[in-house]
C-alpha cells in the first residue's frame, strides 16, 4: 500500500498564501518554478511529506493548466495529492492494467536553496491519473524523488510550530462511496472503513485519508470549514499535522494573531486563515 507523498494546494496569490502558512508557524521556502511544467510554488518540508503551495497555473503545461484552473470555482484549496512510488514505470503499467488512464511521466524539477547558501535542483518525476470532470479534484498522482536530499532537507524541516509530519487529510465529496474503487486502485489497498457518508484509508505509516459527505464535513469541522461548494463533486478541505509540543504550537498561533480553537485535543485553524484549507495540529 502506498503512503502520502505531497500535497498541491492551488492558490491565486502565492505571496498572500505563503504568508498565511508562515503565520501558522511553518518555514516556507522561497518561490521556485517548475522548469518543465511551468507553474511556481512555495514549499515547506516535513519528515516524510512536503506541502506545496502552487500558483501560476495559467503558465503551466496544458495537461495541467486546463485541468487545474477550474478548481478556483470553489476558491483556493487542495487540488491534487501525490502518493509514493518506488518505480513509476511499473506502477504506471499496473494502474493502466486496472482500467485507469495515467498521463505520461513528467519531471517536476525545480531549483531549491540549500542550507550552505548554495542551490540544487530536484529530480522528481510523477504521473497524474485524472478523474472524470465532476471528481477532478479527487485526483491522485504518483511521485518518485531521485534526489531525496533536495526534497527532505533536515534544516528546512524545523518549523517554529514544531510540525513534524502530516497525519491526516480530509476530502469532502457529494458521494464518498463512489470514490472507493479509484482510491483503492491508487493506494493499492481497500479502505479501512467504507460507508455511504464516510470512507477512510490508513497508510502503512498510519496516515489517515478520509472522504466525507457534506453532513460529515459539518460534523467534523463545524464553522471552521467553508460551506460545501456544489460546483465541484469533491475536493480536499482539511489537513492535520503532528507537532512536537502542542503548547509551543499554540503560542506561535497566539503570537502571530492566527484564529484557532481548541477542539478534542487539537488546535484547529479555520479555512479562512489558511487559503481555503482547515489546518489542525495535534501532539505527536
């Protein structure tokens, strides 16, 4: 079974979104541009995953641009999510054999600053496996990092809020049950839970990916989540980080003037303060 690799959060104003995540206590790297794909991003790195705030989608390759831009019908927010792969060509053949239609493999290389003051270039390949139009933003893709030392740099994984890694990702969909077969094919395993209103996958690293209906979204996040946007069939709405010290994280949020609430052992930041995503922190 595959695990979570990274998250592509689409925004229209990269400077504003980057500042929002800096206020949440993340060390967000400077703007970088995908050499071959064309979009730009700001990234913050974690232990096993990284979070990509991506913009300039109108300047990206048509296979990405034309599919990603309609995400903004429901505002900024999670667009697509990558799972791990150790062998992209083999995984691409296997996924196609199960009836899905993977795109060609791309190189998402970009220049990144290094702690010694120099720079290096990533060598990360990926392929998308797009959903039908209504569920386009429930799309997953696979990535393989041939130079992981440029993707996971220990110095860049130290955040003022103490974030260590992503432990949860939440989607909302008009029909969670209709997502099971696609997600199971992409993950390589069936869900742990599958009911009409909620589907849950748990990865080998213990990461939880859940898909909720609109009623479940309201129960899960309350007023912290924006109202369900029915223009799309589903999209990512929430992400949860494990932190080293919840008290330290709380103090960072207070010092930076970030609105949040204590809820069930978590600190919950509303989507309005995080470019369209509900952000939660819990103790590691």
